[in-house]
C-alpha cells in the first residue's frame, strides 16, 4: 500500500503579496461603491434611471453584503483561484456590484492555472455577461452591442492573465535550464578531473614503475644473498644508484608534464625501445628484441608500444626474475602493429617481500590501449611462462 503523499507546505505571504492583495481588495470595493453611488450606471453603461432605486431594501442590502464578501474572497484567490472565480462569475450575472471582483478573480485564475481551466471559466463568464445584459438592458445601446462590449472586457482581462502565465512559465523554464546546465557542467568537470587523474596515475605507474622495479629487484637480491661477493654487491649498488637517478629524472619529467602545456615535453617513442630493452638486459633479464615492421610508425602508436613493453618487462622482473624474454614488434601500414612480450619460467628466486600494485599495471595498460582503439591479450603459456600481446591500428 502506497503511503499518502504529504501535503505541500503553505506559502507564506510576502510584504509584496500583502500590498497587492490589499490593492486588489480596495479596487474591487471601490468599483462596487462607484456603482452604488451612481445607481443609474452599470459596468457597460446606463441601465435606466430608476432600475436600481426600485429594488427592495432587503434585496439591496443583501446584494451589497454579497458583493463585499466577494471582494473579501479575493484574499484567497491564489490558493483557490478556480472556486472563487466560478462563484464570482456566476454572481456577476445578476449583480453589477461584484463585476470588479469578478474581473480580478478571472485575471488571477488565468495567471495561476493552466490555460484550459481559465478558458473554461472564461466561457462561463461569457454566459454570465449575456445574462447580465438581459437582466439589466441598456435603453440606448442594443443588447448585442452591450454583450460584445462585455465579452471584449472579459477577453482582455483573460488574455492579459494568460500572457503573465506564459511569461512566468518561460522564466521558470529558463531557470530550470540554467540549473540543469550548471549541473551538467559540474558533472563534465568532475568527469574530466577523473580522466585526468587516471591519466596521471597511468603515466606515473608506467614511468616510475619500470625504474622502481629494478631498484626492488636488486635491493631484494642483496637482502636475500648476504654472502654475495664484493663485485656482485658493487654491481648491484651501481644498478641501484643508476636506477634511482633515472627514477628521479623520470619523476621530474612527469611533474613537468603536469605543469607544462600538453605535448610540450618529449615523450618516448618506438625509437627508444632499443634503449629500454638494453637497460632490462643489463640487469640480468636476458631480453631479446625482434622488429619486423615496415615504414615509419606513427608517434602515438610508437609511444603506446613503448609503454606496453615497459609494463611487460616490469612484470617479468617482479614475477619471473631471470626469465628469458622475447620482445617482438611486427606489422605494416593498413594491417596494424602487433607487439608481443613472451617470457619463460623464472630462473632466479623472487626477492622477499610483497608485490605492490599487482594487476593495476595491466588495468592501466588496457585503458591506454582502449583509448588508442587497440586490443590487449595476456595469459600463461604451456611452458610455465607468460605471454602479453597487444594490437594497435596503423593507418595506411
């Protein structure tokens, strides 16, 4: 069973509302007093010199009390515009004293309710106008002309109210659009910030992960083999020192990329792949590079290939220390470029300590390839090793 919808909170009148309501009340009362002071006049013209003077006293007093009650009802025209407008329209058909309050109620109805409702009450007001013209005929103006004059007044008031109604709806629509546009702009900004953070995380992981993995491998080897010779300790210390120096250089480049305009600083390309493989080979990974492609590889594709090989070699050092590794790059324009990194089983014990960030590099690599419209495949091989393969489009 659905819960009952809670009623909307009542809107409190502002100082402007009080001023407008008081003005409308006084205007309606003033119109009625004008008719009482000049009983030979109706809202449309003279109705005969003795028409209203011949009314019985009780009927005249009742008419005045009803007219005053109708004027007082205008204070609630915002909360109950339909009911008040209908009652005043019906009473205006028999009493000229309430015509002013009826016009104000008709205007308020057109402002606060949909056009379909206000036009329906307008039709009722047209009928009441005809009844009033028939009950209080003007001896100097034909009935049809008097009726058309009343309809013109009703149409003007209703049209004015509809104009105000549509203008308010337009302002509300523009305000809602502005709110939605602001929310969408804030959402786009958050998404852009999220994408930038992801790009920074991938760049830091790709650039620093390679260097820091070499530091971890050699530092772990020194800890694992306390009986190593002085030559091996010196060699590992040299690699650690060189890797730390390169890591600092890479960190400065990453910070520079964040501070400088996009594309201002140089990025690695396919031409730097030999140096990457040579560095990995120097630390005992035994890496072989085979290049079998034609033509000049696009800069973006070459940079992505470099990152793929860099991440793959980092994973080999982490999970398969000392394994023989083959890096193969092949392809041609129009066919795409394929890079494959295949390693055998580990030939050296893994350094002690946990492996940080396991799996995050492959996730970032998959995102990088997805942005370049490429594909990534990886998994174990039959010989106990690991294979990572990526394909990138190479336009003809």
